[in-house]
C-alpha cells in the first residue's frame, strides 16, 4: 500500500523517483498550476481542487540571471499545494519547435528542479499552447481592454487558456494532459 500524505489524503510523492514515472498518468484530485512562459513575463493560473475551472494567479517578471521568478513560482505552488504543473509549449502552426519552444522546455526543466529542491515532486507536463496568447488577447479585446495596457493580464489569461484546455482534456481521458517535461527535454 503506498504511503499517504495524511495532511492531504492523497498518495505521498515518491522522493526517490520522478513524479512522471510508470503509473503516474492517473490524474489525482487537487489544484494544478499553469505556466505561460514569455521572454519578459511568466503568467500563472491555477485550478480549483476538483479540476473544473482555471483562474488567473499572477504575472511574474522573468529573471533569467537571479531566477527570482522560479522562487516566486515555487512559493505559489506551495501556497496552493499543487498536485501538478503544466507549462505551455509554444509550437508553430505546423506543430514544429521554435526558439520559444526551446525556452519553454528549459523553463519546464527549471521548474521541475526548483520544486524538487523544496521536496515538491509533482508532475510537470508540457501542453500545446498554440494560439493561447491570441485567444487571451481576443478575449480582452471583447471585454473592451486595450492589449498594450493589458500585457500582465494577457500572460495570466494565456495561462488560464492553457490550463483550461488541459483540465478539459483530463476530464475526457482520466490521464494527465500533455507530455512529461523530462521526455520532451531529452529529445
């Protein structure tokens, strides 16, 4: 019988192995965190514990040298007690990698490492985010907001779009959306 995290009533993570190992595809109840990686900002969104609705959380300033953004992200992950993280994977319309794809892959690996440093071994998944920013911008435009004045909100709205898509897929399939981050970064 697996160890149970008494505080949360779910299986305790295996500290010796990756969170995306064999048998780790079954979705567990709890909050998820979504990450929309940009060159200047990182948008965050979170789900409710039942995985029904995604809501905006924060926009972090990207800090490539000091990695403060990763520390802030880890703080949100701890505060929300997330069971998984999804990172948007920007592909071009043909499904091919771009320089932004490489940046998102590196960021996903850094997120995984940073959370593990805190003892938080949760799945970090990569989810196709094609058009999430376009969708977010269109939604803000329909709400009467100017894109130029709403950059921080756009990053959060893109993270919401990424997460809501993942949640919908997970409800349909019963398995985590996307691909494990370590599989994609090993390519």
